[in-house]
């Protein structure tokens, strides 16, 4: 009725104002993205850490009844959990990394290959090329590790600024999580029913991926570390740490560490230790292969294939954060498709097909 009462000039003015407003909002969104782009990863990391520590915050909040004090306690706890290990273990990591690099440079891989596999490496040219290739790979890996550690030390001011962004985001995401959730839901173009489904799906998948990846990755690292320490592998601490980090990431896994260690032990003539580390490595890898998709799928109520595809595709597209964003995007798609078809996920359809029902 109002539009009918408008004169053509007023309608034209309103139309121009809407276009101008849209242009200004679009320009501000682009500029804001460019401003936040260098630290966007660290902002997201702060939100992810807030999600992980949210149960601890809720427990503390029940006792203190103060959002600021509770968030401050949890933030201090996070700082302690990060700084203390870094302070105490950095010298040990640097020392063992340097020892690994020096030891790798002194190994005669050609002679070792001939002694272990005499029939396979009977040809002098083939054995020399294979030994040179292994030596080049080991040297490159050692250089990469030392470069990575040196960059951490040299880029300390930048790392400190990034850490401040993470901690500030972490603090406010914990303290104001309810306000943030309400604000984001107010911007949603979907109905309340769809919003609830999206919220529960994102919460379930985020929980399963975060806790599943971290817990199972640490479990893998512990299993492999036991093998390293039990069979007297040199510089076992840094190798166990790297195996744990690799275990958290899908596809890669701790085999990236224990396979070279087994090869090194075989070359060094320590066959018993090589077999022992091999057994522990296989156990750790099988734990990951079997339990990770089942654990994630059970929590999210989505077929493990969907979760794994989302994690792998997200990893290639978004990097490490894709481990969370990939499954979330696929779950949003499935929920919206089911709502669009006006069918509940429990009534069959696409989600039931993906579950194998």
C-alpha cells in the first residue's frame, strides 16, 4: 500500500538509496576482510580453542558466577598450558633436532643398503643412486625441521602478536559466547527450525572432529612414543612429539615418523628395536584407521565416509581448519537439502542413504 502511494520520484530515490547502501555495505565487507585476512586464521583458532575449553568455562562459571573472572581463569590456564611446555622443552627439542641432523649426515646409506639387502642392491650404480636419494631426503627433512625451529625463534615478535589475537579472541568468545550465538542467529536468513538443525549439526561435528582428532592423535603419539622409549630410540622425545603432531592430522599419521625410524634402526643393525618400533607403529596406525571414522560418525550421526570426505576435501581447500570446515559444510548441505525436500532426516531421504539405511 505504501509503495502505491509513492510518487515515481520518491520510488526512484528509495531505489537509489538502497543501491548506495548495498554498495557501501559491500565495500565495507571487502575492506574488513582485507583488514582481517592476515589474522583471520588466528581469530578462528581463538574461537576453536574457546569451543574446546567451553565445558571447563561452564564448570568454573558455576562456581564463580562471574563471566569476566571465569574467562580470565581459563585464559590464564591456557597460557600456562602453552608457555610452560614451550619454556622447558624448547632447549631439549633444539638439542635433539640438531643431533638428528648431524647423525643423518654421517650415515653411509649406500653401504647400509648393501648390507641389509645384498641381492637387491648388488649393482653399484643402483645402490649408489638409492643411497644418494635417501641421503638427500633425510638431509632435506632435517633442514626443514631446523628451518622451522629457527623461524619460530626469529619470528618471535610476529608469533607474539598472533598469540595476542588468539588469546583476546579466546577470552571474549568464552565470556560472550551466548551473545555471539544470538547475534549470528539474528543474521541468519533461515527459519528457526533450520537454525536449530544447523546449530546442533555444527556443534556435534565440531565436537567430534576436534575431540576426535586431538584425542586419537595424542593416543597415536603415546603408542608410538612408548615404542621409541621402550626400545631405546635416540632422541625419542622430539620424535614422539612430531609423531603426536602428525597423528592429529588425517592421512599423514605417525607413520611419517616411525617408518623412517624403523629404516634407521635396520641400517644401524638394531633389528630387535626395528621390529619393536614397527609393531608399536602398526598398532598406533590401526587405532587411527579404525577408531577415527567410527568415533566421529557416532557423535555426528553422519556416515563416516561423509565425514572423511569432508575432512580430506576441507584440508586441501582450507588447510588445517578444513578438518572442521569441510564436515561442517557437508552437514549444512545435507540439512538444507532435507529441509528443502520437506522431510525430516529421521524419515529417510538423502541422510538415510548416506547412513546406509
